[in-house]
C-alpha cells in the first residue's frame, strides 16, 4: 500500500496534498548527490569537437542520399537509404563522443 494517494484518472488534474508532502519529504531526506569536480572543457574545445561529431554524422548520410538518388533515380528509396545510414552514423557518434569529449589527463 502506498503512503499517499497517487494521482489517478479521477483526480489527475487536482494536486493531491498527501502526494506533494511525500515528494517534499523524499527530496529533503534524499538530496541529489554532489557532482564530482572535473576539468571542464573550454568553449572552443566543445565547439570544435561537437562540430567534428556533427560532420561525422552528416557527411555519410548526405553523400549516401545523393548517390542513391543519382543511381536509383527514386527519391523515396534515396531518403530511406540516407536515413538508415544516418542512424548508423549516429550510433557510432555516441561511442566516439564518449571517448572524444572526455578530457584526458
């Protein structure tokens, strides 16, 4: 059983006082952990690295879109091929950004 009444279909628009007090109590007793202080990147480094990652995602998807459009002469198939390549590149960019943006000592 809950300590408070959670909002349901009947009272979803009305704030439940017991629920709000429960949230306040949990926020006071369980504060967010303090973040570890790390060496921050400068604005220029962030701009350059994020630009590189954006180009890494955009160039393969646009080039595959235009090549497929020229070769197949069908816009819909070219869009689908470009979108597939775009999402594959986005998956790789996540792995690259984790290694690339973290400042090395």
